[in-house]
C-alpha cells in the first residue's frame, strides 16, 4: 500500500455537498483505502502564471501537475486542490491532475508579442518532478521549450528525478539559462519518511546538488519549511552538508498552516508524534502571533516572535559560515529568441 502523508480528507470549503464513508466496516478494504494514485488528464487553457506575491522570489511560474503524490504533510499547495473540487487531504496526494498540453501552451505564451523575457519558475506550487513526471515527462518537455527559446528557467524540487534531465540542464546552467533549488527539510530518515513519505532521501538530494554544481549549474538549497520542535535544530547540518556538496545559495521558510493544511497537519502531527505534538503546535502558534498561519506579506514566510527570530539569526550565521548567498543567480535574458522569427521576416 502506498504510504500517504494525510490521514483523511477534510471537507472542501467550496462544495455544498460532501461525499464520504459513513460505515467503513461495510466497505471492502481495497476500495476503502483507495491507495492507488489516479492521473486525471486536463486540457488546460493557460500554463504560465503571473505571481503577484512579493515575497516568493519569482515573477512567473508553471505547474504542469496539480496535486502531488509526495505527500508532504505541511504543503501549502494542498489548498489549491479544493478549486478543482477535491479535498486538500488524501485527494491531493492521490488524484493528480496532468496538464498534457502544457508544453504547447508555453510555446504559445513565449511567442506572444508582449512577452518581455524574465525567468520562469518550475514550479511555484506542486513539485514538477513528482512521480507523475516519470510517466508523462511534461517537465522535460517544458525545459526543452525553454532551451529552444533561450528562456531562463529556475527549478525547485525535492526529487532526484531531476538528474534525468541533466543533459538539458547542464548546458543551460552553464550559460545562465537554468538554476536549481533543492529542498531539504531534514537529514533524519525516519522524519523524512513520516513527513514526506514519497520523496527521495536527503542523501539523494545532496547527490543532486553535487552532480549539477560540479557541471556548472547554479544550485541552492531550500530548507522549507522550518518546523520548531521537529527540524529547526537541523539547520546547521543541512546548510553545511549542502554547501559541501556545492550549493551556492540558500533560503528557508517558517512553517505556516493556511486553510485546510491546518487540519491535515494537525491530524498528522498528533498521529505521528503524540509525545511532542502539543509543544510543536504551540511553538508554531508563537511564530504567528498566536495562530498557525499569517497571510501578511513579509512576515508569513519568516514568522515573528522569539522562536522565529532565533531561526532567522541562525540562518544568517550559518549562511555566512558556509559561504552561502555570496552571490545571486544572474539569469541571461539577452539571448531570448523566437525560433523561426527571422525566417518569417523574409
């Protein structure tokens, strides 16, 4: 059976009528668990999203998949699944929406007369290298489109499957057209299995950093999220290991549990860590003014108060100690071109 992060399906706030199992003892076990991942193909209308949030570090993003089988209990993207009529819980991990026409939509977007080339991020929501990529290869096709147009792209992932596209990313990374952020939340394998059940190990993620950086691809590490009482004490070791593997820059976020993520994470936390769940929950609240979420730009990603302040101080100390963030990735937008454009002029 596939291990899931969420333990249930919270109600979808947008639906007037909900469905569920009232008497599970009368349901066949295989049907009840429904552990198999379902891929739902969607003919999307658009694929490039303008990012209006000023504190996420990107202007445009692409998400070839909605929902994510990685099963991270804390994932803020869970709420987006409710817009599709599903739950932010098990549905988010089990019902994956596949935007099969994403590469064609990107090419159409890049051909628009008004496109003023800036870097595009893969992905701003769900992981573009989640297990679905093994079957559908949409992320690879999107990178190929970017390569043809000399369109700079940044990638954030926690999956070692990105190395399957090293043949594309290495030449692009060497010429200012690609950069990678590898998310590492913990070096403790038992915590990773509980918190991010379908992701690759920290050892594999460090191998990605080493492999790509060695070939000249700008690579960084994202410690997101930092959860007090669970992984905050690992910041030193994670940043040190990433730096030794070749990471050039680093970032972090303080955990925030918005919308239905609050319900999913709360159930997961008290199920997985009943001995310290109260302490962890209250420390998250201390970092958000008595709540577990803060929607204010500027503070929502970093938190506030003594605990969040200490984490920020540690981040500054360790990035300086391990020579991270000494330089920023400089994307080269000067070579952006539309294939065949010159031929159409004659």
